[in-house]
C-alpha cells in the first residue's frame, strides 16, 4: 500500500491495483495488467505510479487529470 496527498494505492493477489480516495475511504477505480499477484506499488508523483508483481512485470501508470 502507498499513498499520496489524496489517494491510496493497494496491490493484491487478485492481480489488481486499486486506487482509493483517502477522504471517503471508497474505491475510485481498479487497474489491470498483471498476470500474477501484484506485490508492490508506489506513487512516483501525484499522477504516476509503479507496480510490480510475481509475473516479473513492472508497470508505470499515468493518471489522467481532467480539469
């Protein structure tokens, strides 16, 4: 699990990474892409995060910020 100023990331054995709203404690969205358990996640900055899993895949995800 890792957090930035407004969101929390969670990695899981179900191959998903979830983005949670820190203020409401609700799931915002789920990210797919790993083929095995996701074991680590970390924000690089407010809009980019890395994930890694037992599938030996490292993914970078860019959050789209709409204004």
